[in-house]
C-alpha cells in the first residue's frame, strides 16, 4: 500500500476511534433519547448513527488532505487542533448520555463548535477541500447545539 493510502486509513482510524470512545457512552442512548422530552423539530434517534458515520469519514478525509499537503510536522498546529476537537467531540456523549449533565453538555458543545470553526479556518489556507469537508460537520454541530439546549431545558429533572 502506498504511503497516501496508509495515511488516509490512519486518519479515518483516528476519527472512528474518537467515535468509539463516544460510542461507549451511548450504548443506551437510543433508549435514553427516546424517553426524553424533545422539541418537535428533533430528528428520530435512528438518524444520528448514519449522519455521524458520514461526518467521521469527511473529518478523516479532511485531516488526511492537510497531512498529505504538509505532513504532520508542517501542519502540527492545525492537526493538533483537529485532534483536540475530536476529544471534545467524544466528551459530549459522555456528558449528555452517560453522566446526564445537560448544562455541561451544552457548554461543551459550544466549545466543540468553536474548535471545529478554528480547525476549518486553519485548514483553509492549506487545503480548501479539507476546509469544505468540515462544513457539514460544523452545520450538524450547530444544529446539535440547539437540540442540546432545547432538550436540556425540556428535561431538567433528567439532565440536571
């Protein structure tokens, strides 16, 4: 396999590892989500898995694009911010579903949104394609922020 293919697989693996860490906290998320009072505009629970799967693939390709242009040493700041946002991404699921901390989850998703925006802006001078690949992620997290807020406010007894 070429170095480029291995690099792509590596970045996809990193993204899906973050997904797995978050997934550990969401083992019962489907049941938990179904029992919450949700706003009328909330999507059905089954939609989250496919959407996140696509987003993790796009994230991995975006990081790979930056890595292949500059390498890790040449894009250390950009790729470290990317990795930091992945940590924040995984943390949200723990806060919301495992620890039932709606307020903390909302504050954390705002931080995640800022980290995604920062990563997108840092990726753009290196690869416009990489930056563009993060835009659906930013849009989804924007929506998820509003959903987190609304769901937390509708469930103060459950989500603290």
